[in-house]
């Protein structure tokens, strides 16, 4: 059973949510990001591996001239990695 790191309850479930960041004046949106949601705190927690993957992706896109500010995690990220964070 997964516990919330803040309130130590196990009201935590696996969900998919949107992840947004403002980087260098651009708003980045990543859809369908696997995360944990604590029903007691009302907070989302992202897996470290998922965040690393997202930020690598964002870093690459920031160096390109064309803007691609919306990603779909389930399309962009390999099934293999997804299995790792489950
Ligand atoms: Zn909590």
C-alpha cells in the first residue's frame, strides 16, 4: 500500500493528470502524466523518474525554434519507462 509522504494516510491512488510548468516565459503542458493523488491532502505527487523524463523532453524542445508546448505523456514516453514507475 502506498502512503502519502505528508499525512501518512493510505488514501493515495494512481491517477493521470496534467503537469504544467512555466519555463523561460513559455507555458509547458504535459497531459496524461501518471501521478499519485492523496485524497486527504488533495495533492498530486509525481514519480521522480517521470519528472526526469518530462524535463529532458522539455529541455530538448526549448532549444528548437518551433514551439511545442503541449505534450501527451502517453504518446511521448515509452511503455517501458511507464512500467518502471508503476
Ligand atoms: Zn496526504
